[in-house]
C-alpha cells in the first residue's frame, strides 16, 4: 500500500528518519493482510484481480466502478462471491460492475452536508483518517484532490479497498495501514484533513487533534464529524461499556465540550456546519449489511435513549483551522 507514484505526497516528507519510521510501520502492518481471519476477503481479492473496469464515476452519491458489460458470465459469478465476502459493507453506496451495494451508512449524506463548506479540493493533498473501504477517498478525488492518503489500521478495510483498486487502478489514492496516532509523522503534508467518526473512539481526543495540527500545511483545514450528546454544559459521557451497541466508544462530548477540546489543542477558528440527532434512516441494516444497526440499540418507547440507558447519539460537523 505504499505511495503509487513518487510525484504524489511522498516527496513532501523530507526528513530521512521520518521516512524510515513510516517504512518500518508499513512493514509491521503488512502481515495483518495475511492473517487467517481475513482469508475469505484475501481470496476474494486474488480471484478477481484480473477484472478491469472501463470507467470510474465518483461525482455523485454512488461511487460507480465499471459496468456490467465489462465482465462475462463466469466473471460475474466470481464478482458476486467476492463482493459478498465483504459483507457487511459499512460505507457506501457503491455500484460495482452494475451491482448496487447499499451499505449500512448513507455516507453520501455526510458528504453532502460538508460539501457546501468544502467548496473545492482542487490540487490539494488530502488525508482521510479512518477511511474504512475508501468511499470518501473516491469522493475527494472527484472533488479535485491531487492526492488522497487514507489512514486505516483495519486490514479487512484495506483488502476491500484493494479489491476496488484492482478493478480500476487510481494512483492518486494511497492507502496506509496506519492509524490517526501516526498522522504527526506526516508533518506539514496536508492541505485538508478529514477526521470523520474518529475522535470519540480514542482515549485521548485532544492529543489526536494536536497530532493533526502538526500534519497540516500553513492555512490548512480539518473537517470533523464527531458523535456526541445533547447538553449545554462542556462535559463528555464515558460509557461503562458499550454505547448504542458499539464497543470502543470512550468520550461523547456535548457541543461546547467539543469546542473546548479543539481550542485547547491549539485551533483558533471553528465553523459549525451541522448538529443533529443521528437518524435511523442514515445508519440502518440493508441486504449488504444484515446487522443490528442504530434502530436496534435505541429504546423503542424512548428513542432519545440508548438500550444501555444513555442519551441517544447526535452528530457534530465542523471545520477547524489553526
């Protein structure tokens, strides 16, 4: 998953010791792709690696790769098996060789909320932290980005991305099997950073914001989507265990608490874009994500509360700058 072209973002890292550290981290991460628990996904990538798509369209809600006419009957059977190997699809929607994949999340809704503020990514080097299968990376590329670097430590998502990259190689998209905790190694690299659905999953959100600060170029900007809770006080909820059925949720801030995190991390400009309850029509079970989803984890008689007894989730969208 190394940078596909030396003319991308890699030359922006001029410190040789930093380059060596990134290479070491890559070498440590690569074996995760071959772990037995991902053998089904890995085989799916291998069986379809020769399939070639005639087109890529990512300017609208549906990221579309190829058309049904690109494959013969035997290939279509193998494609269906490969796509099903990645169920549940969490981010989307995609259309791959004519197959429509309705993911658990309507990721296009999130992009549409940000888009009026983004305006353009023309010529920019962009980071997508927690990029999952790369849906937003494709949207960023279509918005004019010169290079998009996705950070995602989960090997399953890397394989999902590789599946699609085999179909339509896109050198301007790079996938790093690294996490947000490594973003400061990329000092002064990014014009724009997207941190979508990440902060509340970590034990040190302020520290991560500081790391992102170091990765921004002068006059850079960060777009944040953070899950939180309603309330006027600058406080954050720390669940005892699961929250709305999800593990790994550490801090769910109120709006004012999130602002305090951001300012204490060194940012001076905050622009609010959107704040609302998370709706069950945005995160839901589908044929391609047959899982328990948001509606299953809200109290039926009181949807303002999770099944664990906590306030129901809200989503906060904002742009920040140093």
